[in-house]
C-alpha cells in the first residue's frame, strides 16, 4: 500500500529472524525508548517558547553545567524506562552511579546506557542535538545488578543507536544486522523507515575536529589532522572541514555523506587525559552503528568496540567514520605513516 511506510515495530518483527534477541521484550523496550524520544522531541521543538532553556544551576558528574532540557530528557528516560519492565538497571551520562529499577517495578535482563541529550550546549542556538543509547543483556545469574554488569566491551552490545532532533526527528539504530534510519512523521506520531540499510561511504570528503585544540595535541595527532587539511583523498578530492560541535549531528552527517569525526586526546585538562567523549554512552554505541554501516572507529590505536571499560564514565579519544579515513588517521597516530 503506497504511502503508509514501515514502522519500527513492523521492521523489528520483519527482521526478528535475523536478530534472535529481537524478542517481544526487546520490542517493548524499544517502543518505550521511542515513546521517550517522542516526548523529548516535543520539548526540543518548543524549547524556545517555554521556560525550558538555560541552566538548572546543577553540575553533573562530568563537571558540566546541566541545562533544563538535559535534565528533562534524563528524567523522562529514567521514568519511562524504569516502567518498561524489561530492564534491570540503567546508566546515564548525567548520573554518577547506575540507576537500578525500583524493587516494586517489574524487571528484565536488559541494561540501558544513554546520553539523554548530547550536544546540549547547543540547545539555545537551535542546533541539532541527540539522544545516544546502548543496550546490553545482563549476564545470566540472579545476583544483584552492579556497575560491573555495565563494564562490557562494545562488541557485547545487543543494540545501539541514536535519535537526532534536527530538521526532522530521526532514529538510527542497529541490532547487529546492518543500520536502518527512521524519520518521525508527526502527522501519525510514528517513526517510519526512511533510510533502509545505511552504508557509510568507504572514503569521505569531510573531516570534523575542533582545531582550536591544535596547541594541546601531541605531534602525531597534529599530523593526523593535518593530513585531512592538506591532502586530497585517494580519489583526488580535497577534504572539507565541517564541525557542528554536536556529536550526533556531526556523526549523522558523516554517516550519510562519508567523512571522519575526530575527538583526540589533548592536554587541556589533566583530569581528562583521554579526551572529552565517554566510552560507554557515546563512543561504543556510535562505533557499533558505524561498523554495522561499513565504517570504522578507533581510539587512535585500537578498535573502540574491543576496549574493556574500567569505569562507568571512562573517556576515550575517538576517530570514527568512513573506513579508509579512519584507517589512515589511525596509521598516522601509530606512526606507521
Ligand atoms: P568541544 C557536546 O558537549 C559534546 O559532548 C559533543 O556533542 C560534541 O561533539 C563535543 O562535546 C564538542 O566538544 O570541545 O569541541 O566543544
């Protein structure tokens, strides 16, 4: 039937045979995640009209000022996902500790890790922002859930993706069988399949990095960034610089057009020697998506998905995007070129 479109639930059911873990419980969790994102999208869309911009006055575990919309998105996700009846605990970029499902609520075996509203420093300027999520399954056993259940390498994720609140609201996710994009149709309130089987171009023409940190980088990082600034790609095309300062927006553009996003380690802050981005709620989920779309992601040395996390809010340098570009940057970072 023309013009109806495939919803996320239908897509999950159609591909359930490819993803054995895409059970009814998984679908129910996904639907709660989608409902939370629809509520967040509604608030993001009207942020300029109501008193939900600006700062709450709080400082989060990352040492960052908490914005009202950040806090709202975090509370919505925690409140709704606790009721989903399929999680045993959550971890949010905004919360220092894990968030267990209350004793009086139904539990499941899934673990949800999320960054409720990434790029939030751009909210007041109406720049695209996003929600990033990563889903693991608790290892069997009845023992109480603890932080150690979350310290799993990215290869163990059962699903990951992001919502981007931009010119349209999109959901892009993987369950390990490729990447699909869905666009929210506000007239029906459903995310409909709009970007089936996304493949990131193997070679891009875009590099995304905050070059104001050049003075804080080591020589190899400068050499890697300089390669993209001063070389033509293997097809003889020059690179162009695009940096929005909102990870989900920069990543999503490179997913569709090709390119590399880099957030290298720098020596600005001795407390953050490995850079700003978080492994569990940013780098690992986006790396799962990137690899499933034919791209790559490293920390300048090793594959992001192979990193064994040592702490909940561990930070990691990130080189992510078109496979050949990430390989080139990583080779330069390793002194191999
Ligand atoms: P910088 C937003 O705060 C964020 O975490 C990412 O969304 C974005 O890519 C990065 O920080 C921008 O950081 O240091 O370039 O301002």
